[in-house]
């Protein structure tokens, strides 16, 4: 089924996604006997198979770059087994982001963010999605929220600093972030990039 493009709801992507995720979570937690609606069916505690879901998520993570379609299938199976497996939501969001489906990606990262409160990964990924959607200010604040969870998360430091410089929004943190990237960036390319930047330039 063809997914909706981001263009139709771009100005409301984050607010709409959050409402949908909250509604789905509320439905999953309710005792209503009415049929499930939305992308995920609610499961009782006894119906959840977390071990199966974790295995499927691990299998998907191994192939997410080489075979995203198969990874998506495995991740959907994982979430059928356990709706509340945060890493599976995060990985499914990565698949959607690679496919360019920003709305679906943001929805999965919102699920993961709520289910993984101690991890910066879904917050960083949500910020990447907002950045790609042109929501610069929201992306910057979401990157910052990832660093509130883990201030040393170098992947987030890299992404935040790059956006600050691209958007001409460098601040008093940018210079220190560049120094951090220059010392321990995730690749030589990142380290060279950091050394070449002038945070005071527009």
C-alpha cells in the first residue's frame, strides 16, 4: 500500500504523530473489548512474547542496511509479538527514514522514545527526521533532548553541531562540540570536518 507523503502534513508532523502515538498507547492500555484500530493491535501481558520479539529485532538489525524490506517484515513480526519492544520501533523507524517516509518514521521514533526513556537513540533519530522535514528549530531542540539523556553521545553531538552550522545557529556550545568531534568523532571524515569548521562563521 502506498504511504502518504510528508508534503501533505509537513507543518503538523510532530504534533500529529504524538497524538496518534498517545492514542494508540491509550487504546493498548484500556480494557475495552472493542476491535483494535490503528497500526498495532493491543496485547495483554499474557499474549506478549518478548523473547520472540527480541530475536526478530536482532535478526532485522543485522540486515537493515542490506535488505531493508526483509528487515521491515521482521520488525513488524517483532511488534506483533510484543508491541512494547522499544528497539523494534526504533529500528522500524530507521527503515522508514531510509525509505523517505518521514511521517511513519517519526511515529516509530515517538513510540521508541516513550518506551526507551534512558536511550538517546530514538530522540536523535526523531531529530534527524525533523531535520529532513525542514523543521530546523524542532530538530535542534530534539537533538538537545537526546543529549540530556546522554551528554556524551557522539552521534548526537555530530548531528547537532552539523545542523547548527548549516542553519547558521551556532551558539556558545558549538565550539566545545567541535573540539569533542575532532577528538573522538565516529570516523576520520567527521574528525577532519570538525577541525575545518569555524563556529563563528555564518
